[in-house]
C-alpha cells in the first residue's frame, strides 16, 4: 500500500501540485529512510525533523524501508514545508491514521522537534491552488489567517498530535478565518512638504499615469520626503492587484500575521543591494525588491551609488513588467510591474553648480555617468530640485495635501481605465500604451506636433524618449480633463526631461570659467 497526500512546490508566485507518496516495506536488517524526487537539502533534512517529532508524541519510525517520493520527480523541491505531508503519509502507512484520512486534503508545514507545526512561506498561493482542486488545506496555525484569504476551507494546526486528535474526532478544529485587511494605516502627507511646487506637480503627474520619476537635487532638497509621500496619492489596490501582491509577499514570507494591506507597496532598498537582491535569486530564487514592489513603488535613493550591474538589470523589467530568474535546471518568472522613483545628488559631494564644489564639472560628469543612458531613457519624468531656502521653510502649510492631490490622480486614472477598458492593458495606464494605441490616443495637435519635432532634434531624443514624452503629455491632458493633447501639454512633458549630464557638466564648466 502507498499513502498519498497533496502538497505544493512554488514556481515563481504560483503553486504547483506535488504528490507525496509514502511506502513502508520490509528490508531485513538494514532499515533506511529515503526521500526521492529532486529534493534539496532542506527537504532531505525532513528525515530528522520527522523522526524527532514522532519521538515527542511517543512514536518511533518503523524499523523498515521507508521511501518518500515527491512527484513529479523532475520538478525541483525546495523548503521545509514538506515536513508535515511526509509525516502524515508515514502515519497513514503505519496505521496511526485511517487509510482514507488524507483523502481530499492538501497540506504543508514545517515540523519542530517537539511536534509543533511551524509557520512557512507561501501559504496563500498554496491555498488558492487547493481551492482550485476543491481540497481542504491543512497548514500551520500561524499561517492559516493568510491562507484563509483564498476563500477555501483552511484548517490551522498547532501540532502533530493536534492533527491526529482532529482526525480521530477527539479534538475538533474549526476552519480558520482570514486575517485583517489594513486600509487605514496613516501615510506621510504631502502637506508636510514646504516649497518644491514643481516637484509636487511632477509627482502628481507620475502618480496619475504610472510614470517613472527621477529627482536630482542637492542634499536636503526634499527628494526622499517627496518619494515617501507618493503612496499617499496613489489609489488603493483593487481586489485583483491585492491578490497578486499578497501572493508574492506570501512566497517571500513577509506577510505579517496574515494581514493584507490595500496600500500600494513601497520598497526602498539600500544602495548596497546586490543584483540578486533587486531582481530576485539566491539558493531558492526568492522574489527580489522589484517583485515585492509589484503594483507599487520602488524607491532607489542615492541612485548612482547602486552597482552598475544591479541598475542595468532593471532595464528589461521596466519594459516587460516581469523578471525571469534563470537557473541551470529551470527558469522562474516573477511579476515586476513597478513604478520606479529614484533620487540622486548632482555630484558626489552634492554641491555641483560651481559654487562650493571644487571639482566641478568633472565631479558631476563622473558621478552621473554611473547611470547608463538606456536606463535614463526609461525614466519618463526627470526633474532638478533646487535647494530649499529658509523662506520656504517659514511658509505656512500648503493648502493642498495628499487627499486633494489623490482625488485628481484618481479622476485621471478613471479616465484612462475607461479609455483602455476594451484593450486588455494591465495596468490600464498611459505608461503602458504603445503602437497603434499610442498613435490613436496620444496624438498631439499641429502646434504640439511641431514643438515636439523641434525639441526631438534639439534635445536629441531617442525613439523611446519621444514616445514617453507623448505618454506624459497624455497624462497631463487627463489631469486637465481634456481629450486631445495640446501644445501646452507637450511643453510641460518636455520640461520633465533633463539635459544630458555631460552637456550639463560642460555648461557648468563654462559658467565657472566665465565667473573666474
């Protein structure tokens, strides 16, 4: 006889079914315990955890040949969540549980040496997969609030003995309820920012169209402060987006107590982050920062301080909305549709402009050249922030805060959702339109077309920069509630593209020579 129970392996943010098959047979005087099916080290160590968990409840593994097969055998199995299904399969083969006890069940969980079921990552996508197969999902008690968001039947178990008693009818464990839905967490308000009105306007445009944003300015200009307030003007996640984001966070193991958050993710990795930390990877190919920022914001402060390889790895995800982590035996795809917001000083000392920077313009040129042209080309809005003056700080709080700006952003996004409703765009925002859709909905009037043509030659815009300027202009028109794109919208969109760093550095050098 072979005992069987369903569990799951993870392929990106999705769960794939794995059948755990357990067979116990006589083997003479050479007992052994084998786990087969392309299992990694963590899965192989289940032998000792299962052995100790059995001992904690007064059981011993049979002095026989125990073989655990994880099917399909060619799918890599990683993680400690295979402990519980392996243990339940052995208990069924030993006769401790009825032969039909595992019918209609799927299971995952790590076992402690005392028989407790410990929290594991990936409970939500596993529970969704169980619901699709109409299976009851058994998981650790601490993972159950997260798994219950799937809408299926989820039973949270605290210990191995607790499950045995539940099956025998000695202890009834009720299905678990979903965790909290957090949508009233206070976010930093734009009203806290004094001055920088142009930067606030650029932030509003970026939020309305989902555009990438780069802010360049001296230390203390408010770049980080503005970026941290972007989530406060973005609309909350809808049901589909919330599920997508939560599945990624579940696989990464960062969902706290099963609570889901309707605020859009805001990830701000340190500039020492490696390429694998940003894009995903490691021994188990976990999602990286760009996937954890899916449907939200990735904020890169001190942009030139990031490694060149790490920054250039962002170029493809910015275009495709997904990242592929390649391994020798498989490729793992994670969603990565994020809004990039970056901040930087004009030079390493932060004082470029010829006044206090003794190395200008060389300092500025070397510092900004760390960011590749193709990456800058993918950033729709690029603005320079002036230093904040004492008079700015002494101003009264601005009349508009995040609430008022968020209302305009929502209205503009509603216009875009209606316009692209039948096109299947994800997300339905100006930032993703291309081809015929761009030609149809982002065509400027004659005056705007003439201005853009002259600017494209003067500013030497690439084809990508040209199209992104049209997208930004389309968003500005949506904020104004206008169907067509006029010259004024093109002019504002062009104002959001910075000069080439080398040309800017040369201009600063000429200014310094004239001044001296």
